[in-house]
């Protein structure tokens, strides 16, 4: 199944390695992100903070456009 996590599979890593990027650093960064984003402390989890701000803005009928 393709998706946002398929980049971390061998199929996703092969073109990255061929392009000369550092696979070890990429995996290290993925592990760091996993640890950070699993933290349930609101003050230490940027995903929770982002979701809270989006919810506040949504409730004020604001829209974020990218």
C-alpha cells in the first residue's frame, strides 16, 4: 500500500540511496520523530499543539490555506 510511510520501505529507500542521500540519517530522524510525537505531554508534543491551534481556529471559523 502506497502512502506517507512507504518512503521508509526498501522501495522508497532505493531511489533515495541512488540519489546519494544518507539513509542512516533518514532512519535516525524517523526514530527521533517517532519518539517525539508519541510523547503524551502537551508541552513537548508539537503534533498536539498544532492540532489544538487548528481546532481553536476552526471553532472561530478561520481557515488555514496552504
